[in-house]
């Protein structure tokens, strides 16, 4: 959605045909139409094929709807189940779902709107707001997944101390810290990015369908402080998540291998569980890995080369393809997270029919 920046463009467009305007208003209208044409030219340099545009519209709409349905059902079932709501792993899962829903709500409709209008997103209030919210959600998701892995480690390997360690008060503190840390990091990144803000840039189309870091930094003239801080913090958080996940599930796998002969079936099941969650982590982190590769590419090519390519949109087709790939992959984790951590669990699957029966009985 282009919100505050799209509305003036629509009003100015209709004003051309509705009533005569003074010369000053005509100049403003001409500028708005030029910006709209520039946005459409940038869009065509990224997606020259109408067929690709139509396919992407259906992909983003379908993934947004599926994500909202799956996340909504899982969250609703967890919230209305007295048996599950108190468990730490499901409390963390609810936190993950809230972050995913917030991410998909800000991303999906925005990209779909740009695809339908066949123009790139203009720089403005919604662009910065969407960038801030998405950054918060990505950091919150990474930290929550890290906490979920450590929680499973405590449950399996430190079962004696599990209840005494993960008290309700500490659980609420952990959930609060994931949002606080994410918000603080996002605030610093957005604040450093705003150093490149100029009023003349407001309303001008960016080189993408979403205000993701690369396109926004390119639009603001590559503020070095923001780029370095974002890349370093993003890499550290990713490494923390990978290390915590690997440590937790490898320790659980070692515990399973120590099982004696009567428990070899448990050992086999534990190996499958560890392999499943590790493979799913790679799938979840695929957008992050792509972003790290994109950051490395931008650093290798150099800012001067990227600025030069922005003056000639036909030269950055590969960057546009990478941008579209990143947008599609960002929609994947919100779709699969409830399936991995929620509906795959027998307790959650059993709570759904009970919830439907409960709603039927209360009508």
C-alpha cells in the first residue's frame, strides 16, 4: 500500500480530467505524473513480462491468505486451549506467530498493490514505517527461534531443572526482551538510515516493490553507518541463531544416542526429529542467507557501481531478479512456521477438533 504517498498521486491524476487548475497546480500535477511514469519505468526494468507480473500477483495473494489462515487457526487454538497455553514452547510459538502475522500483513498487500499498479513503491511515510516494522519482525523471529531451540534443550537435557528455570515470570521476560531488543535495533538502524533523508526524495519511487534495506539505502545515497551497523548486527544475530540451534539439537541428538538397547526406537525417532528441525531451520534462514549474499554482492561491486547502475535501469536486471527472489522467499517462513512448530505437534492437532466442538456447543 502506498497510503499517504499514493493518495495525492491518485487525487492529482483525477484532477487533470475533472476541473481546470491554475498553473501552479498544473506543475504539481505534471511532477506527480512524471514520478508515476518513473516508477512504472523502474517497474518494467525489474519485471518486463506481463505474464510474470500476473503470476507473482497470484503467488503473493495466495501466500498471504494461506499464511493468515494457518497462523490465525494455530494462534486461536493455542489461545483457547487451557492445556497448551501455559507451556513455554507454545507461549514462544504464539510470540513467533504474532511476529509472522505482522510481517506478512505489511509485506504481502504492499507488494501485491505495486504489482497490480505496475509501479515501484514511492519513498515516504509508509515506506519507512514498513521498513521499520519488517526489521523489528525479522529480528524478533530470529530471537524467538533461538529461544525455542534453547527451551527444547532445557526440556530434554535439563529436565530436572526445567520448571525451576522457565518460570512464568521469566517466560514473560524473555518474550518482552525479544520485542524490546528487536525494536531497539530497528530504531538504531532506521535512525542511522534517516541521516541520508532529504525532503526532495519524498515521493520519488525507489528501485523495488518493498522497502527492503538495499533498495532504501540506494535511494538515500548509501549511508555508510546504517549499512555497516545493519550488516554486522544481522550477521551476529544469524550466527547466534545458528549456534544456539545447532548446540541445542546436537545435544539432544547425543542424549538420544546414549539410549540403551530397549530404547533404540526412541533413538531413531530422535534422529529424525533433529534432522527435520535442522532442515527446516535452513529453509527458514534461506531469505537471511540470500540477504547476506546480496549484502556481500553490494560490497564487492561497490557503491559507485551501484549508483551508476541506478542511472541506467537496464543495467541492474540481475539486482531486480535478486530483489524479487528475496520478496518471494520472505513470504515462506510465515507460511511454514505454524506447520513446523505448531500443527506438527500432536497436542496442537488434537486441540483443533476440540476447539471446533467447543464453538459449536456455545452457539
